[in-house]
């Protein structure tokens, strides 16, 4: 296993600034997530805002040289689990869209994902989205020095499967810092008490992908888009966090939200 870096206070504060920009981008996009708006429009809005803040979209050009990711956001609609490529496709009433945003700012990365609902969605889809959000919270809540990576996966798996949903195995959380993807790999399933011991200063993402149906996935011929094998919807939420001496601190919060969280 590659060495896992413990971030310095200066690096953590730089990552907090990058993470805040990611959170602000979600806020900028939210009013536009409406029926009739194209996914490409959302991508263009996000890119303009990120660049206006002196940052660089992290995903454009990421990946293999012969097939780099072509856009600012990953836009995953309905049965798309992750890495959906923005297209002229217009949002429709009842859709859900998982938007994954990464930025490079001040030499470090911020990374998060939020699933929006488009108008009124079906009750089972609403329950899926709520469960995906709850799974992220369940994973976060076990983070502290001395806990194990397996504790995160076990908490997520227990909650999701207990409600009858599938937990994607093939795509994971990850360390992050001066590189978009670092060690460790953070699984969203597992056995409590197993895996790497968490230490203060570790920074990584938790980003459970929860399926309405089975957990199996399928990669489309474009080499990026991942869909559910059974064609049922999937939802995802993600934060970047740092392990602190007493627990964890989320780095992908908008400034005003972060102030409230720290005051509690």
C-alpha cells in the first residue's frame, strides 16, 4: 500500500477553501436544476463559476490520455451511478441527478457530490435519495482516531441493505490532497473492526452510491458512464473530511454553513 499522508494544518485550511468553492458551486447550480434545463447548461454554469474564483475544474482532462473526461461536472441521471458525461439531454420532472464536482485551488483539491431531485419524484425514488444522504451521515458518524475503515463501510452497508437498497462495491471513496485520488481506498461496505486504523490528519472522501435495486453495475461504451445493471435509479452523496483528534471535520461546506457547524 502507498504511504498515506497526514495533512498539515496549512494544507487542511487550503483544502477547506477548495472544498468551500465546491459547496458554493452546488448552491449556484441549485436554482437551475429544473425541468427543461440541459445538463450541458449546468456544466457550463459550474465551469464559469469555478474559473471566476481562480480555480480549475478538476475533472476536465482527467483520466487516460486517449479518453480524458470532457467536462467540469459528472452528471448522473436516474440509472446512472457515477461519471455521467454532460449532454444536451434536458432534465425532466421526476428525474434525479447526481452532480459530482471537483476543483483544484491553491495546489489542493476539493471533491463532493450531491443528488438533486427535479420537481416531484416518485416516493420510492425519494426514499432512495434520503437513504443515500443518510448513508453518508452514517459513514461520517463513525470517523474518529482509532476507528477502522471497515467501520465506515459496515455502517453504510447496514443502513442501506436494512432498507432494501443495493450498495455499489466497484466505486469507492479515496484519499485526497495534492492529488485528486490518493490512498486510502474507502469502501462503502465491509466489516466493522477491520481495515486501516484512522489517524488525525487523514483526509479522504466518503461517497456511497446506493441503488434502488441490485448493487451490480455496468460500464457503457464511452468508458466513463456507469449505470445500474437492472436499470433502476441510483443516488450518491459525498463529502471530503479530515480526521480530527476528537472526530472529523467536513471540508466541503459553504462558508456560512461551516460557521454554523463549527459553532454547534
